[in-house]
């Protein structure tokens, strides 16, 4: 279970920028206050000597150390009270020059007490949604919005829904490949999106993309600068926790796309990284469109789930 390195880097950079922004605001406010209220600059200078004063107290020996430390604490409390009074008298809040944080719980570091903060995890999930390719789809397509009432064959669709839900539940232990087969408007994309949404929220690196766009990325990588320090765009399709290929068969099939598809399937099978593919093609059309090396894996290594019935998008109209 892991978010992609790209997502983690993006969020870490964002949190670092938050800290820098808030520190800059604090520093700017201090300069403002020092120019308007010189007494506060003097107080802060005294407070900054606390560490040196504690060391001086300790060097005088153990006798009377507790009393000296208590006197120092009382002095600091008095300085802080005076500081707050000066701010209030000049129309400022007591915490005006404090370092403020977007998230007080983790202070914008992303973790608290050795655990990831909820603000950090939420940003990872949001960013993974963006990079997964389903950021728009998840607004309307989830397990909760998959209405069986829309389907005439509701019993069959109920079985597919439960299968998809169990797939998410068992994902950490069972690495199963799926081929969703059926015409348009039968729920293939909806269930694929719902699976992706649930797994991303659990912290998995899921990539959802059309077959056409996937092969387009591989094609772009063929002509990229080989000396470039950037990683190939297509690498994400080979390494993510789950790859969902939508609309397989709608792409222009040629020797290059066939080679790419074989590479994706073969590489991910060898790495035990699952694939979910959806297609509008029937088995005969799949066999005529792709090489035996591909069809043997699709029909031999994938659990085939058939979607039947009428296009619900036409029914709703």
C-alpha cells in the first residue's frame, strides 16, 4: 500500500511552502511591531537570553538552583505579560506575532506524534485522485451511487456490485486481474471508478486511464530526450498498485499499440500487479483485434465479468 512518489513529492513540497509562507508572515509582523513598539523588541531580546540565563544559574551550583530557576521563570512570565499588554494597548491581539499554522495539530509538518496527520492524508488522497485520472468521475460514480433500480437485470448487477466491493475489501491479499466485458452504458466505467475511488482512499496508487491515452503516453516516450532527468510518463502504468484500462479496443490497433499492451500486461503479471480492463468488444472481436499472446493472457489470467442489458444512459433519457 503506497501513494505514488510523485504524489508524495507534490504534497511534501506543498507543506514545506505552507511552513515557509507562515514563517514569512510571522517575520514580517515582527518587523512591523518592532518599528511601531520598540519596547517589544527589548522584551524579545530579554526573552531570547533565557537559555543563557538558565546555564548561568546552573553554573552557580546546586545550592539555591531551584529558587534561581523559579525567579527566572517569574521574570519571563512578567516579560510575556508586559509584551501582551503593549500589543493590546496598540490594537493588536496577543498572538499577533506568533507563528500560525494552517493545521495546528501537526503544525504543517504532516505528522504528529509519529502518525500521519489527517490533513496530510487528505491531501495525498486528493492529489492521487487528480493523477489517477478519475477526479471528475468520482463526483458522480461510486458504490453508493450505483443504483440497481436503473437496471432491468438487477440481480445480475447486484452480483457484479458485490464482486467489486469484495475486490476492494480483499485487495491487500488477493491480486486478481479483471476484464469487464459488455456494451456501452452498462455500468463498467461506474464500477471501475468506484473501485479506484475506494482503493485510493485506502492509500493505494491507482491509475485510471483510457487505452488510447495510455498508448499515446508510450508513444510520446519514444521521442523524449533520452538525456532528460525526468522519468518516462509511461512508467506509472507499469508500477502503480492497480492499473485500470478503460475502453480497451477503442484505440487504433497497430504493431506499436499491440506491443505496448503486451508489455503492460506481461510486466504487471510478472510483478504481481493487477489490472482491471473494460471493453465494449465481445470475445470474437477481441481475438480478431489482438495477437494470440495478448488474448491468451486476457482470457487465461483475467477474471472475465460480463455486463448485459440495455444502455441505462438511453433509458434515463
